C-alpha cells in the first residue's frame, strides 16, 4: 500500500438526542453514537471505497474527514497534519487541499450563479490571477467532459449528469490532493453513472488524484476502487481489496449486502463475478 494521504485515528461522533421537552429542560440527554472508533488509511493516488447501507454513518464520517463535522474524539491527519488541532485561518488553508462532491449536485450549486461564476469564484479562491480565470474555467469544463458553451448556464438549466460534472469541476478548481465523493452517482440513471465513474477513473489516472468514494452499491465499489471498507452501525466491520472482500466476505453484514446485489439477466449491472476493478 502506498503512502496514505489521509489517516483517521479512532474517530467517534456522538450526538445528544432527547425529544421530550421536560427531559431537555432537566438536562437529560440520550446519546447516539453515529461513528464508533473508526480508523482508516487512504492511500495516495488511489480510490478507496466506503460502502454501507443508508444511515450507517458513511456521510457523517465523510464530513468529519473535511472537518465539516467536528469529531467527538479521535484525529484526522492530512499528509501528517492533524486537522483536528487546527482552527480559523490555519484550518481554512489546509481544507483547500481536500474537496467534497455531494450526492445532490444541484443542492450544492448556488442556483443564482451560472457555471462561469461558480468556477471563477473557486479559481480565484485557489489563487488564480484574474486574467487567467476565463481560460481556466474553459479548461476545467473540458477536463470534466462539458462543453464550454454551457458556462453561461445556471444549475437549473443543466441535466443531472451535467450538474454533477460541474460540481466535480468546481472541486478540481482548488487543485485538491484528496477528493471525497459522497454517493456522487446514486441520483443518476445507469448510463450516467457509468459516465461519471469513467470520469473519476480518468481524473485518478491523469491527475494522480486520491479519492474516497462513498456508496451503498457494492458493484460500483468493486469496479472503481482499489480498497474498500465496509461500514455498519457506525463501525468498519471489514476492509481489504474489493475482490477479496466482496467475493469472500467474512462479516455477516458484508454477506447480507452482497446478497442484495441484483444478478442475472434482468440485473441493472453485470454481476460481481463479471466486473473487474
């Protein structure tokens, strides 16, 4: 395994929940441990998959990677820098080294700004000179497979696949070392999913980009990722190479996920036996 870009050390996230007004007034809390003692290494230049059913804590863990959520305990190390010890300007500087692509691309794009404005703002924040913004925006559009003629379009004027590509382009404007993709294709149809997956693999190869790919879809993870961690009820229950983990699962939860993958002539994707990472 190559040098890790990101290291998670015993991360925990606890929420204090209590619906009853009287109990809240009396200071009573019912804790929910959403992430439990998670440790994980993300190797440089590769795609690491994080897979599990909805509600298992994947998105909470992803947001803690970027300090969008504060961990209750544990450490997040980016290139050896402890992000959990940083605040203010120091944290903002380090956060530019990593970017996130969300499941709802439309919701993550400001509806009042067209593609040119969205990309130009990100490029300016990354330090590009004003005179270079127009050309760099065109280059980013081409890099993610979008026609630069769409730069004048607003998010509501783009298709789902185009919005997701624009969200990826905006993330690339920051020239990140790490891209965290949280269910980036789950809202797309099968043909668009394949296109976005090919784009992610091309970016990995051309930029040497390190990625965390979060999904509930084992077939996608098997095809795309070099490493996979299976998450259940806030914990990582199994990890390794996708072929080993998914073809010979050791944990009962992984076996249940595998049994739910569609197979046969009417499956929406080839079976895992036919897919190659």
